[in-house]
C-alpha cells in the first residue's frame, strides 16, 4: 500500500467514525450531568473513605489558612462535619494524635461559628469544649477551638 492510498483509507475511517459518533466527549459534558452524586464508593490513593466521603489526614502542621489552601489545592476543603457519626469517625481516627483543624471557624462572621460551606454550627448537635479561639479542631476525643495562627495537622474532605 502506498502512502496516498493509506491516507485515503485513514480519512475514510475518520469520516465513518465521525458519522457514527455524532457528539464529542466535550459536547456531552457541556450539557452537564443530569444527576450529581456526592457519595463515593472509592477514594484516591492516600485518602480514607467513610460513609461515601473521602478524607485526607495531614502528616505535617500548618496554620488554619494554610491548611485550607492545602485542601483547596487537592480539590477539597477542610472537613465539614454533618452529623454525630461523622464526628465520631474523625475523633476515633485522630485519637491520641493531637489536634486537627477542621472547616469550622468564626473568623469574619461576627463571632458566629460557621462551617467553611457557610452553614451555621449547631451547638445542640456537637458540644465544643472550648470556644475561646477562632478555629475549630478535633482531636484527643473532643471538638474544641484553637487560635487560627497556631500550627496543627488538618483534615481535608473531598468536595
């Protein structure tokens, strides 16, 4: 087969393929997904799965703002705790290790505790042992607060 007949055959194959597959992948995704599933059944390497969510527990310490930036660079945010079971999982996972920053703060909210997704902290759902500082931490089997400027480990939750 000479080069000209090879080119002609390749063009025929491409045209046939284009006719049978009328939409490109980018055209399909431009329409957007019909349903968005938040719960996952697997996590990327180094992340832990709990109740359909993926968590990463840092091995180094940073300030709260630096921790949030680190999470954002991983397409995640500091962990938002939605129920007592999730809090128990985080407490058990961090037991005896020290404190980990989570996505709870009262910085820039007029002194009101809010999660990083802007939902208001519900003290009836979780008791916070110390509320004197501006950033939430979990560890040593408690939910507490610390200064945002100290360095701690942190927990990212995949968005």
